[in-house]
C-alpha cells in the first residue's frame, strides 16, 4: 500500500548515459514534485506538476526533463548524465498546490554516476 | 541570507530530556511551516505542520511559531534514542507554489 512509489531504488550508471526514474502516487493528489538531495543532505526542489501541468521549473539543466502522463505519475528523464548528478532523487505529492498542504515523499532513488 | 536556516548540529541531548530545534526564515509573508524527520538513508517523514502563531502539540512533539520574529521551533519531550535523526524545517513562502527546505539539524539522543 505504498503511497508514493519510485523505481528504481538504486541506479548506478556511466557518465554520458541517459536514464529515467518513475514515480507513482495512489493518494489521489493533484500535485507532484521532484527533489534532489545532495551529499550534504540539502533538499532542493526541481520540478512540480499540478494535474499534469508544469508549475515549477527551478534552475535545472535542460538535460533533466520531467513528464506527467496523468496526475498520478511523474517521471524524470536525465540525458547525458554527469558526475554532479549523483544524488538521491525524491518524488513527492500533495493534495493541492499551496495552502497548508504537506508533501508526502517516496523512498528515493539513489543515483550514482561512475 | 538563506531562505530557511537551521543549525546543522549535531545536537546531542540526553535520553529523557527536551530537544529543542530552531529554524528561521526570510520571507515575512510565509504561510505554512513544516517539520520533517529523516532517518539516515530514508525519505523525509512529516512530523508536524503549523500555520498560526503560537504552539501546536502532538504527543511528545510541540511546534512553536512566531511570525513576528520569523522563527519556528520544534520541541521533543522525553527524548528517545529513536528520535535520533535529521530534522528538516520547511516553509511555504508567500509565492505559495513550493516549499523550501532548510539544510536540516542532526539530532543525537544519547542513552
């Protein structure tokens, strides 16, 4: 009964490759997010979608491309992976955008670039 | 000035004592405030949220918000070793569409 699930849990790949991370939530939430947590544990938002519409696009290299086929899914595709992309990527969801809505996180995808 | 600031710690507290975690924020119009707990290698887990000035209690946890001074704190009473984790303060600023996280305070409860 996982509320926010991400796959894969671990991703080890070579520099220059292209990879995707998938996220699904079964909470019926309208809004989904991608966060990056670096080695210093700083959690920084990358993208947010509300009901399949992009609403937040932070200063992220355009090698990162999110896709939301429906409001329950938000995938992240990364082209030409670089060493600095090594981090934990968290997907999250909230009932709506704004207000007093907390976010619920998936278990994270640990990306390691060799 | 960072948008959300926390002391990185580690904060070491004896078992059974009160742990006090503090957070300051820069956007005076911020609306909502959250505390997340993150165990090593795990995802952030919501502990409490608060949006009105004053105190909000939930079990051993109390969140305190002072909008005039732009700080929010989390008190953990009767600290247990299982409370050892990194605590992330998160703030929804007046722009409202995103939550900004602090860098977290590492809390260690010593037996």
